[in-house]
C-alpha cells in the first residue's frame, strides 16, 4: 500500500480540477460548435451567411477577426464579401498569395503564432488596413467532392496561442461552412432560375395576350413561318392558285372629313373585328389593312374549295354588316361596303418592307388576280358582293349569281364579265 505524504492529496485534487476545467471548456466549445453549425447551415443567402460565419467563428475561437475566402475560378482569386471589422467591401487576393493562398493551394491547415516571422504572411494587408496580425490560424474549406473551395481563417486569439485543438475546432467549423456555401449557391441558382422562369412565363403570357389580340390583324402564314422557320421568311414567292377578297367602306373619305375621328375609328374597329371573325371562320388570311380597306387571301387544297370559302366569307360579312347596322347607330347612317372577289394564279409569300420607321413583314399575293379583285370590288356598292369570271366558274354550283355584264376595269385591258352573288336568305321560325 502506498503511503501518501502530506500535501499529496491536494496535488491530486488540483490535477483532477484542472482536467475537469479542460473537459468543461471542451464540452462548452462542442455545444457552441453545434449551435454554430445549426445557425450557419440554416442561412440560405450569401451575404448574411458571411456575417454569420464571422460572428460565430470569432465567438467560438475567441479571436479578434475572422474571414472566409471563397475561390473565384474565373479570375483565379480568393474573395471575401466581408471580414470582421473591415466593413462590407469585397476583398480579393491572388489564389496563390499569402497564407490564405498557401492553404488553398496545399489544402492543409496552418498555425502561425508569430506571423511577421513567417515568409508566407503578406505584410501588405496589415499595412493597408492598419491592423496588426500577431498570430493566425487558417484551414481549407473542402466540399463533398473533396475539392478545396476556399479557406477560413481566424486572427489574434485573445489568450495564449493557437493550438492543434484550435485547428481541429476551426476545421469543424469549415465543414459547416462548406455545406452552407454549397446550400447558398444552390439557393441562389434556384432563385435565379425561378426568376428567369417567372419572367419567361410573364413574357410568354404577355405575348400570348398580345397575340390573341393581334391574330386577326396579322397574317397567320407569317406567324406560322416565323414559328417554324424564321429563315424561311426570306424565301421567294411561289405561284399558287388563290382567291382574293377586297373590301372597303363606301364613302369613307366623306365620313372621315365630316365626323369625329374617334367615332369613325370606333366604327372601323368594331366592324372590321366582326368581319375578320367571318374571314377566319372560312379559312381566310388577312393580307393588308389600310384605313377602311381589307385584303384577304384564301388558298385551300383546291381552287374550287377556296373560291367557295372566299364567297362564303364575303356573304357572312354582308350579313354581319347588316346586323351591326341594326344594332349600332352612327350619325352618318349605316355602313355600306365595296366588295370584290377573283380567283386565279398569283405569286404568294412573305414580303419584307423596309422604311425609316422600321421593318415590316406581310404575307401577300401579287399578280393579275389581285388587281382584278380590287377593280371588281370598286364597282360594288351597298354591300353587294361582286365576283369575277375566275371565281364564278368555280362557285356557280354552290351560289346563286346574277350576271352584271362586261365592264371596263381600270388598268385592265378588254372587258371583264362581272357577277353579283346573291345572299342566301334565311327564314326565322
């Protein structure tokens, strides 16, 4: 049995108390580390994350300043959004410069308890900031792919010197930092993608609304060509059998001269919108609007089919115009139309028109058939639908037509047979 000398018991008790103090401090540090980890990994935004890392790191490491540097691959730099006591300006250093650069390049922690005696320490930083760095601890920040994405450093421990235990604790903090940085970057990526997606959706909705409003006044073929093959707009026109409908408002110049322009414009918009419903119902494509006039192209699988569709659309417009005259009263009275249709071969395709006010695309049919339809329409009055011989030959089995004899048409040689298509009578029961 070992005999204790006087005072040995006190020495043993003192040793145990010292060990207890160390264990208590370590336990306290681990509790802090757990709290730090929870706090850091719960922050999703980069700027607040930097502030949080600095504050929590200083608290657990008992240091004056801390900084986290992240690697900027594009510029080969280490950068920090904020360093304790340095404000909120970004700090950028070469990824090979100073202690931070060495730790990043070697992916190893460094303890320097006499910084001015270490060749790796960059004195210029202290000279610029006025801060005196007595000692420092710097550890790499490594992600889940085992890639070094930056460094975490603490400066000037308040008591004593940095130890291997300090390096272990700062390394644990850096693990949390790596997770938090990746979460924050993922959050920013998702946020950016969401914003772009939202903007794209809003833009698409806006375009769709505009498209729904403008579809009636924009050639469907041009819109289709742009969607399918934008380069195809530059293709040359091709010969094609078509039927062309021309209409304009009878006496429009006199109406415009005598009455309120806003009221006249309201009349044109109301009537033309209803006319274009009739056109689209029968497969026509608006080619041109010019004040009080419309030009519409019909081009179905066969010339007989599109001639019939053109006449059906024209008669629908006659009926719609009559209904609108009954529903809406204007000071100049009812609206009457000039209407003409002719069928035949034309060169059809997109036309690009340039001017000082900008570029404009339209879809047009050019050729004699277009001239004939316009001239025949000029003969019409009181919303009577006139057609030329090219159309008459293809619709006689479907519609009741009356010959108006042969007429001299402006800029057309010889006399042209013209026919009036009679509206189909309906009996209300």
